């Protein structure tokens, strides 16, 4: 990408999209194109086609998506599949039709099988069944990355995909029921501290293992891949390190400053037992993450407090 290239970031108000915009600006890219949902509904094919025909961006980062935690995914699978399929297909096709030089599709590590060999390599995709609680979202994301692959094969496009592990950082969703595990913990422990609650109950039994990547590190990788990678196979984005949900809860409580008891509700689902990405492909390309979990959690909690104060 040239510093003056027209770059469209779809989903620029979300956690990932806003981080990509920050990273592009940090690296000196000047011509960044964005649209809010109110200005452009990406589920409406005619509107998306009109936008691309008028603006003709040279590069596209497709970070727009309908996202949510285990409760949201499990309770509204039809919505997650429908909205994400529409967003992906509309944007990817319109980009190809209007001469986009390169598109990068952002997926999720939930595309990999529930019991995939650990750590999960990019080539384990579609080798066995998915985790049922987020199957609809995963199927939509698989369709998006496969559509990029098929456009490359059939029409010579240069569309790539990156599959991040669990993300956290500025602009995350802290909704009490629809958020992902880490922002949900931050909010729960913060509110327990503020209200002097003696205990906090977390879902599951705490044994599930998860990997977490600070969103600004992902954004750095996204720009790196746009400039340094072409290929049909996706690229994993992670740290190669994992932590149990129980240990994560204890670390989050420590950083928030909550010293009450932590209980576990084993009647609630754990989700996939283990979900660690093999990040050797990104490493071989010359990239590695920078932010350790403890440091990233401190930055994230500071941002959470700023957001809370700005809403008062």
C-alpha cells in the first residue's frame, strides 16, 4: 500500500476496525475511508454496490461483523449467520467488481473444529465438527474466507484472510450478557468492587484454556499482512500462549483491584475445552505479538474506566 492509497476500513467503530484505523494512521497512511452503519448498511447489497462504484477503494480491511459472546451466539444463531453472510458477501463481491487491488477478511479462531489438534494449524479447517454454541457464526466466517479463496482461484483476485484468537482492548463490548469472556470479567469484577460485593460467580468450571491477543497487536499484523502476504490459506493471529479461564479471572480481579471470593457455576457451558492457535506461519513471515496479557489487561482496564467516566 502507498501512503496515499485509498483504504476502506469496514467496521471502523468496532474494536478491531478502530484499532486498524489507529495503526494505519500511526504508520502514516493518509487516505482512510470509513462509513458508519447509519451512513452505509453493509447488509444491503444495492447500497454496498453503490458505495464501491462511487468510491472505488484500492484496499479493503473487512472488520465489520455481528459479534457477541457465547450467550449471544447460542441464543440467536440465525441472526449471526444471516447478518454476517450478508456483510461478507456484499463487501467482498463489490470490492472485486470494482477493481479493489487487495482485500483482507477478518475472521475468528472459532472457525476451527471443536476438537482440532492443539495448537491449531491453518490446515485443520473443515476437518471435523465445529463447537455447537458458535457454529452459525463460524460457518459464516468460513464462507467469507472461502469466497475470498474462490475469487483468487477463479478470477485472479488478491484477497487474503486472517483468523484472530480471542481479542481484547479499547472499544470492546462490555455488555453484561452479550460480551466475550474477558470484557465480561472486567465489568463484573469492577462492579463488584464498586458495590463492595463479597463474591463474584463466573460461568463454567474455569478449566477451559484460552489464548488472548491485544487488539492493537492484531491491527499491526493486519497492516503487515496487507503489505507482505498473498495466498489462499488464512493466517492465524495470536500469541501462541494460553491461560485457563480460572487463572484469567484471578488475574483480572487482581488488576481491577477486587479482593472478594470467586465462585464457579459449573451448570453453565465452558465452550471449547482448548483453543490455541499455531502462530508459526505469521512468525515465518516475520511478525510476532508485542503486548503481554498482564500489560494489555492494565491498558484495557484503564480504557474501560475512561469509557465509564465519559458516559457519566
